[in-house]
C-alpha cells in the first residue's frame, strides 16, 4: 500500500474573506483512490497559527463533486486516532475531481477547509 499526500486548498466556506484557524491534510488508502472502492482518509488537523496538532476536535467531512453539483448521500463517520490525526471512510460514486469539505470545531474555534482529491 502506498499513500499520497494531497494538495490542500484552504478556504473559508462558511464566510468569504475569513481564514480558518485549522489546516487539514489528507492521505488516501488505497492510493490512488478509485470510484466504487471504500477509501479511508487519514486526516491530519493542525492550527494555522502555530502548526500544533489539534486533538479532541469534532470533524464533519462532506464529499462534494463541484462539476456535477452533488455530494454523497452517505454520512461520513470520522474517528479520532490521536495526535491530531483522524480517519474517515467513504465510497465515491464516480471518478473525477472531488472536494472533501471539512468542518473542524475544537477548543471554542470553528473553521472550514477544503481538500481537493482526484478519484480515478
């Protein structure tokens, strides 16, 4: 198995012009991620101001395909694995460019990041 570090595009989905206090990076297993297969995403969450790992956060992950204007109907369950790392699993219905829209709530702060992923 090999994992690939995906490029992270940080944006404020909830309020344009605002910046998120969190940075999210993702790796897929298996890699490359393919449509129809169950994909486990390793999500690493850090603070943008000091790079500290964020533990005990509540994450909501919403897969969204901008080109088609739809997401997945399944709820993505997120599990904390420790040290600022989390796991989320989902199965993508089709190949193409997808967004993992990640909402992070921790220590009284909230923020939204978008991870762009390519599904084969």
